[in-house]
C-alpha cells in the first residue's frame, strides 16, 4: 500500500519491530536492537515474558470482555494487591494514564464539594485529553486547544513556596509527578514531597500523585513516592501495570472513594479481563528482589556513565531504572536517539536536550556496558553546533 492513511500526529522512526524477546527487539530484516525505552516505561518485564504470556493466553481462551456491569474476580485480585502495596483502599480501572488522571480530577472536585482549584507543576505531564492537558504544565502543548479547562495553576516544580503562594480558598488538591518524566526526568530535592504532604494536611487538600511513569517498580519501589515515606490520597497508574496491554488505575483513600457513587464515573473497557490478567502476572513478578535490582542497576548505569566524564553530558539524573541524560547545549537529543537507533539501541527523549533511558527490568549489566560504549562513540562525533552527530 503506497498511501499512508495514518494521522500525522507522531514523528515515527522508519523502523518496524517484528518481534521481541526479553530486553531485545528485532525488525523484519532480523536486525537486533537492545530496548532501553520499554515502550516508554511500559514493558517492565521485557518482551514475550513467559508468565505474562501464559496468563494472557489463558484469559483469551476464556472471556475477552463482559463490561463492568458484571463481577470480576481478576479486578478484585488486582485491586487488593494495589491497595496493599500503596496503603490506600479503593481502586478504579480504566485504559490509560490520561484516563486515570481525568478520573483523579473528577474525584477531587467531587470530594471538594464546591472547591475546584488544582495546583500542578510547570514541566509536569498528565495527558492530552482536555482535563489532563489543562493540568499539564507545558504551555507548548496548549497551543491550538484553547480554552483549556478552568481551575488549574502550574507552579515551578520542587519549590514549596510556589505552592504555598498558589493556594486559594477554592483549592482542593495538589497534583504532581514524584519525578518529572516528559519534563526531563527531574528529581526534586529531598524533603520536597514530604513538605507538599504537610501542606495538604494543613490546608485540607488532597495530594494526587501521578505515578503513571514512575510507578510499578520503575524507581526501585512499587511507587516512587515511597522513597519519601509519604502516603498520598490518590495515585494514578498505567504504563508498566500490564506490561504492554492497555490498562490504567486510580488508587484512592476511603475518604475520597466515599463520595463516588454509581453513575459518577465509568469506563467501557476499563479493567478488561485480558489486561487485568497481564497485570496480575506483573504483580507476582514484581518481587522485592526485582525492586532491589532495579535500584542496583540504575546506580550502576549512572556510576559507569559518570566515570567517563563526557564533555557532551551536563548531567545524569534519575532513580532506579528511570534515568535522564542532559546533553550539552547545541546537541540534539532526537539526533542522538536516531544515531543510537542506527546502532541497535532504542532510547527515548525528553524535549530537545535530554535522552530518556527506561530499560526493562530484565536488562543486564553487559547490556548497560554496551549502551555506554555505543553512546560514547555516538557522542564522540558530535559537531560543534550539535544539530547532527
């Protein structure tokens, strides 16, 4: 077929993957690629993981879909696990992170009983549907879509005083990513999230944490905020929860859940039995040993790359297997990512200057060593103005 009828809303690389196994992908010509992106923090346990595949195939041979008008033991099992691991109480299932964040906005406003204002972070990303887009603190994404949904204020990330000054009598919630993902893999200073939690308690606000990218073991904990020993009122999840099948979730306290009644919210496909089967397999695989190894391998990656002291790299930051590499001025992250792809390494980007590294949990130290040597070779060819390498 010569004509492409796909909408042009993505800039796609001219590579199509035919199959994957573990941390590796293969194109139709049989060329091998090491996956350091995981579908943007989605396939945490890699490709064709046997236990997840088995769970999905078993469910496919049973029921694919019945709707949320009927009971679901798979949903109950998954909800119980998420409640236990988060310390919260109730779970709503949807299809994506955007939908989970839309639900969080609705639930917060219902809980607020007239209060509607939500404070978010500049550089934060919560999705592209209208409510989630309005919560997203990236003005470049708003162009052409005005008017946005009313009632959001974005303030500098990591600055507690900025949040304090934004609180009004109509404020109902503070909504943040524990680590900015799309915004450049920005880790706040120690104590920031605890200070935000204390501010919420002082002003009777809900704390909503968007763990769509940081959750499900990515940073070496089930949820990234657990590094700070706090408990939010609402957590939103997606991406890694079902290792590639579409599933999102909102976890909330009983206090928030108590205001949501039948008919207040819903999702036709949310909590689909096949996706839930995959997610239940993921939760069984996400052991303490895996979490500890994610931290170990993340530290190894950062230390090995730091030791090279590459002049083209200004900063290396992140937590666990969520890592951002800040490139020097004039070096294009998208160009570097394209060159790495040509060398058989798949990475992502955050903006124009950050390489985003989100490998599957099954990555090996030899894979990391291969990445670092290839990355160094690619950067060694950087031109002075950096528009190509």
